[in-house]
């Protein structure tokens, strides 16, 4: 089986990527080496240096999954998250609305005490 990268190329790729670990660096390396972006990502992954980009929302926040939202709602209601699992089938917009309603109720109850 032929090697796609020499030791020298691999070392260069790793050094360049570790100095600036982002997608632009991967794109530049692919162009410089005449390889595909997927090939470069694959090699950096095998070298255990590739850092997968974290997805963020438009506001720059880490997104919350629907399952996490259901868990938070169950916790606020002191209920069993497993029994509310089917709520995951709801839209994210509906779950967000439900969560806000529950937060308001919990907050109001805390003021009454």
C-alpha cells in the first residue's frame, strides 16, 4: 500500500496545524500539498492533532439539544426525565417555550416562599 504522506510532509503538516488549528490552516495545507481537505483532516486525525470545530449558534453559544432541554424541564419540575422522553419529538421552538413557562412558574414559586 502506497503512503500518501512522507514522514517529512506529516511532520510539516502537524507543526503548521498545531501553530494555528483551524479550518483555514487545513485548507491552506491541502492546497500546498495538492491533497483534498478530507485527506488532510484524515491524516491530522490519525496523528491525533486534529481538533473538530465546535458548532455554535448564531449568538456564538454552544447549542442545547432537545434531549438536554427535556432533562432540564424534568429537573425543574422534579420529575422523571425518562417519562418525558417523548417530548424530544417536539420542535425546539416548542420545547424552548415550555422551558420558559416552567422557569417562570419555578421562579414565581420561589418568590412566594
